[in-house]
C-alpha cells in the first residue's frame, strides 16, 4: 500500500481504480480495515490501495471532508466515484469495486 501525502496524492490517484484509506494509528476500526484492504488489493489486480494518515496529512483529510475514520474514498481516473465511512468487510468493498468498474 502506498502512503499518500499532499505532494504525491494527485499523481498516485490520477489513473485507474484507487481506494484511498483515510486512517490513524489510534483508530481501532482503522486497524481492522487494513488487513481487509491488503487482501483485496492482492485479489483485484486492477485496484490500487493507498493510505492517508489523517494526523500527518490534515490538509488532505480536510480537502476530502473526512470527519470520521476510517473513510474509504474510491477514485476512478482521478475522480471520486464513491465515499464510505466506517469499517467495511471484504465482500462490501468487493461490491463497491464491482459497482465502480
């Protein structure tokens, strides 16, 4: 998974299907979400998983209106396709990806 900052965000999300996980180290549901995202990234080759630590990148969190974490922002070719808040299991993420593709 790629750690995103305001410097590399635009380039990393410009093309293809990307899910951006807005998270923090102190967030229990975020720690539960991480292995699910790792598993789905390996299972869906077209999906790139990236992470934004909201404590380290508050400007990015603000830009995307993140007020609760984890927040997953699904992007297709640089544009937001869907945003969901809270823990999502493998099947839920897979369904969202299928809907966007």
